[in-house]
């Protein structure tokens, strides 16, 4: 099967979507054809500590990732802010460490959409309240947006 991303991602490689947050990092992975994104996991980010790069790298290695798609937390007016600079720094560092290309995608409203999707999934209330589900679902939305249209990268 030939996907529209086959020119961007080498064969047998996958894309990893990342939603960096101050407390959690949501992750999603593409299927082997780089057509569909699926929520993967959420890593906890300890306050005042650097992001868990080793665990992110391990995940990327486990899934044969060679493309990162990172959510960029633009302001509602579409402008970059201080947090965007930090996210770009973290994404660039992870990409360099992995030897992977990095694409940044506008993530505005993905957490709201992810929260609604988790609620609509009909999970028991205790499962819906797990914040990690929302973060992984937000990473899925970020990655799927890029898989559908790679030209949205900023």
C-alpha cells in the first residue's frame, strides 16, 4: 500500500506523535503504512526535572520510529509563545538523539477534542478521569492531523 507519507517516511518506519506538557507527555504511533494514528502511552514528567528522554527514545526504538510529530502549543491568536520555544527545544533534542526528522503541528484545541473523545468512548467514569488517556489521545490527534496532511507542519 502506498501512503501519501511514503515520500516523507522511509519504508518500515513509523511516525511518533508527542504532546509535551508540563506534567505529562502523551504519545501516539502511526500504523506501519503511516495512515492511521493510535494512542500509545503517557509518560509522567516530574516537576523541575528534564523530560524522560531515555523512555521516549526507548519507545521510538521499539516502534521503529524515524519521524517525530510534535504538538506546538500556539496561543489562541496563532502566535508562538515561550512554551513553544521550550517544546521546540525538547523536540529538536529528541530528534537529534534519534536521528529522526521532526515536524511541528499546531495543537490548539487538541486537548479539548481528546477529552470529548475519551468521554464519548463510553468508558467508566474512573477510566475517563485518567488524565493520561487524554494526553495520549491528544498526541493521536496531533499525529493524525499530520498523517492526513503533512504540509501543516510549521
